[in-house]
């Protein structure tokens, strides 16, 4: 499994170090990512025109990859605008206020609801479904929007996705690569997912409460160029559109039922990932049109377009700084060959996977080192922001280590899966956690920074636990 590392690999790794350092220091990383794309293009094509063109083409590639997320966020925001201006949203969330009475209850309540929802149809549709409904309640009782985003993010894209016990997409990929039954990997992942989840969420909650008491909390709201706050419309102060109280109450019941029907349809039709998101997005469009026509009557046709424009403006403003960064990290996977041709070594599965294989090849093989290596390998493969692109590598590396050690194949496979999903599935990489950040109207970079310490602490503790389980 020897992989020849080229200068391209080392340049990519150096730029990853720069980007991580800037993220920790809360500095913008767009420019360094563009420079990184240019440098990789120059090494790959050995021409100035090819490297310059590669910058633009990588932006196009990233936009295509992210378009589904941009669309669902934009549509949900557009729908949220009309629901808030008509007072329907307030009517819907009123029953929940009796349960989420304090910031602490709001944090854990949102998290647990997100966890359950994400187990059944993955986190991105879950964020879209519950974010616009639960956030107003949380903010009203004193939980910052960034705290709500953290709860949805850590419980959904972290705990639920890293275990993936219902849909089983993640454990199937890692189990197949490791030559193990899916059930073996899932069973081995249970204690790791529990430890990782508890340590990370408790640490995040404690740090949030500490900083709020010390006055050091920054809510990380997305700001527009004019200095105003760009939110998803959830805290919109616009004048409400008049709607008859009875109509508002009926709509407050019908709308959640429509989304509940989506959940049922996901089970019956076996819809996952993008298909599930598309169902939620289409439902949101119909709700937007119906409510707008009822509320604005003769102006409904024009107002429908107006709400959609507001949603798309928000979506693209949020994704504006994200696309160049995503473009750089997509080059770590299949995008590199598509944009610059087959210049990587024969047998290469992408820059990121090559680096993971090289790491596994240079470390001594024993239980403790194996656990650390699988965590690091999984984390590195998650840096492309997918979470899923590298977990097959984690499975194959785990098989190598388990063969040498003589045991622990399922545990090592599960550990690599947990590390890859937590890093790349949407808790540390800014563009991967866009759904939660956008719905809550906060900066994805600030959310990533807030998640960094809790996730790293969780990974460290989980790795130590895995050492004893191997």
C-alpha cells in the first residue's frame, strides 16, 4: 500500500496547516485558499494559464457540489420570512415554550430533538425542519443563536451522523473497506459514539456558560457589507402581514403535519441524503407559495418572488466566503483529477487519502499507536468537508493495523469513522456546518471556532478509551 508523495502532497499539507492556524486565530482564510489552489495548479499543469484557470474552475466545482445546500437553505429562509411576518411561526412555537424555559434547557432540548431527528433522516434536513421552529424559542429564553447552532451541530452532524445507526450509510462504507459485517462496526462504535458525544457536548455547554458569565461570548452573527446584521429572518422585526387568527392557527397545525408527512415518506420511500433534503425543500416551496397567496392576496404573485429573492440573497451572501475555501479542500479528493488531470501517482485515490495512507505506513503497529493513527487518519480525511469521502480509507487502514496487532478491527474501524465524521461531517469544517450556521444566522467560521476545543477534547478522550477496547 505504498504511495509516492509528490510536491503536490506536501504543498497541500502545508496549506492545510496555514488554514487551521488561521481558523484558530479567527482570521479569514479565503485568500490563503486561493493561493493554495494557484500553487497546486501550478505544480500540476506547470503553466501559468492552467493554474489561473484552475482557480475559477475550482470555484465552479465547489459551487456545483454545494448547490443543493445553498438551495435548501435559501428556500427555508424564504419560507421562514413569510411565516414570521404572518405570525404563523410564533403560533407554532408557542407550545414549546413551556419546555424550553431556560438557556440550559433550550441547549439540551434542541440538541436532543436534533439527535432523534438526525438518526432517522440525517442532519441537513433535520436542521431545515427544526431550526426555524426552535430557534425563536431558544433566543427568547436567553440562549444565543450561536449556542443553538452548536447544539444542532454537535448533536446532529456529530453524534447522530458518526453513529448513523438507522440509515447505516457510514458504517456500511467503513465495514466494507475493513472486510467486516456492518453490525460488528456499529456495535463497536456504540461506546465510542457515547463517549465522544458526552465529552464534546458537555465541554461545549460548559465553555459557553463560562464565557457568557464572563462577558466573553460573541454570538458570531453574519454581517452584511453595510455593517448590519444578516440573519435568516428568524429574528425579523418587519411589520407583520395581517392574517386572520383562525387561519393562522390552522396553518400552524398544517405546516408541521406536512413536514411530519415528509418524515413518513422518507421511511416509506427509503429517501436519504440529497433525496430527503429535496423533499423538504419542495415542501417548503409549496408552503411559501400557499401562505404568501393567503397573506398578500392580490400581491401574492409578486410577493412570492420577493420572498424567494430574499432567501437566495441570504444564501449566496452566506456562501460567498465559503466557496473559495471549499474549492481548495475539494482538490484533496476527486476534484483534483477532474480539474488538473491525472498527475498524481498511479494507484492514488486523491491527495487527502494518499496522505492518510502514508501516515499509516510510517508509524509502528500496536494498539495505542493504532488508535492514535486511526483518529488522525480519520480526521485528515475529513478535512475535505465531506466526512464520508475518507471513511473507506479509515476502514482499510484499520484492517491493516488489526491484522498486525491481531485484534481490534471493529473498534479501530469505528474510531476512524467517528473521527472522520466529526471533523468532516459538519462540526469543524466551516462549509460543512453551513446548514446549522445559516439557519441560525451565525458565522460558520465562528461556529467552527467554538466547536474546535470541545471536538478536539472529545477526540482525545475517545481515542484513549479506544486504546483499552482494542
